């Protein structure tokens, strides 16, 4: 019988349990890691979580005025090194989440700099109308993801996670509503997935094949003309075949806010059944007995939580009591 507090491995990484603190946005006005950010992470790490995924970290200097952390130049490395060390000293794995936000940010929040997207389509959430990326800009952004991953490795992170969910740029390439391209990055799912798979490959080549790379994907967009189940399963299968170390399954959680239980269990279970890759189920995980049942009734091996750690600082202690650990 599997247990939430088993010692396990994801690739080369050892985890002291199956609970993952999923990404929570770290607010900062200059992109740099502050003492308060480090203190927050250390408090979570000291509670004994299995792994922590950092908040969204920017890879492109064009977005550096957004109020989140960045790794778009070497000047950001020292702060990230302090953060990684503060978490690792508690025996906790820490993964740097890398992202390009794009039109998901409101116009003007980026200081008037150019915002890019797969196609020039107004963002459903923010109304921002971004410019369609040129082929050269696509390749340049892939390189910036790779460069940021190299910096994360230098800073001492245990691995990186590519944020391909929640309507950010990489996610938009998968979504027909946002991707109207007529080139090799648009149309059939094989093309729409290309931005993610090429970015993943660029990161792998840059960091070396022994450095863990995770990917966070949307199981649903929650919009008309969003990704289909077949789209999601194709992307997961392709990434698994390419050697991704873990897939975190999330999605648009707003339709589920008044419901109890894991939001995206069905998609995560299918992906776990069809692929030999560790699957992290995120969204709606709250209760020990529900996660314990999923763990032992499916091939899902890990559980991501974000807001519960904010609302309940003693979350890990409570789960241990309920597990009898």
C-alpha cells in the first residue's frame, strides 16, 4: 500500500513525501528575491513538504517590469541562490518555475513594452491585444527559457518547471482560441504543441540531460475553443516520450471553486495510466483521505497544493497526524 509520506524519487530527486507545494506568485517590484520571500519559503520548507515549486519566474527581460521574480539576466542569480539554499537546508527539493506571461497581464502593467502571443487575439481575461510572434522571436524566446534554466541550475535549484498552463504564452500555443497561426506552430495539435516541445528540448540541451525538467500543463482551458482532451493527452504522451521528469496536471479551476475534491483527477489519471512518467495532480486537494484514496486507486503519485499552504500554515503537521506518520 502506497502512503502519502513514503520516501520516493522523481528521476534523480529524492522526496521525503508526495506533497508538492505548487507555484504561488511571489510579489516583487524589481524582479529580485527579497528577504521576505526567502522567509516565506523557509517557513514552508521547515514544515517538511516533499518539494516546492517556486512562483512564476520570468525568462524574458521584456517582462521584467511585471511584479514577479525574474531570472532573465545573471544579476538575478545571487538572490535565487540564497532562496535555493534556504529551502535545501531543510532537505526539501526546490524547483524553479520558468514562464513568459504574455497577454495574461493587463496592458500597461509591463511599462508599455511589446507583449507577444501566438496570434493577435484579445486575451479573454485581461483584454490585452498582444502582437503575433514572428518565427525569429519564437526561437529567441526558446533560447531565453534555456538561458534562464542554466541560471537556475547555477543558482542551486534542484530542477526547473516549464509553466505551460493557466493561459500563459506556452499554454496559448496549445489553445485554438489563441493560436490562429498558419505555419508549423499552428493548426493540428502536432503543430500547436511544437512551441512547448521545442522549448523543452532547448532547456534539456542547455542544462544537460541529468538536470530535472518538469512541465505544468492545462488539462482544460475553461473557454470555448480551448484544448480538447485529445490535445492534452497528445502533449503529455509526447513530453513523456521525450524524457520529461514529471508532469503537473492543472487547468482552469474557476468552474470548480464551489466543489469538493480534486478538480483534474480524470485527466491526471489518464495521463498516469498511459505514460511512465510521475504525475502531480494539482487543484482541489484538501483532505488526507481523498488524496490517500487517489494514491492507492490510481497511478497518480504526487499531489500539488498552493492556496492550502497559505490558508493553513500547519498543513503538513495536520496531514501527518491524519496519516499517523
